[in-house]
């Protein structure tokens, strides 16, 4: 039997947009991106496989937090 956390199969479009908004903010710290992001998830045996796709123009230099 699946747990309550994995019983839900789909994210709403609003939830996807909120998720992508957060991902864009994180990715912008590490990559210079073209602004196009997409997200897809597929149910697997153990829950879900999530894929975030974006084009990175370059990898930014970043420093380890102090």
C-alpha cells in the first residue's frame, strides 16, 4: 500500500509554477540560464522520478559559504 505522501499523483499547474519559481532562483545562483525551465514527473516503483530541464549558458563561479 502506498503512503499518503505518494498517493497524490499530480501537481496542479499553480504548484508547478511555484516550484519552478523556486528552482529558477536556486539555478540562477549556479548557472547563467536562458530563462526557459520545464518540469516533469513520472510515477516509479518507489514514488516519483522528477526531472527539471533548463539550458545553461554558462556555469557561474561560486564560493563555499563561510
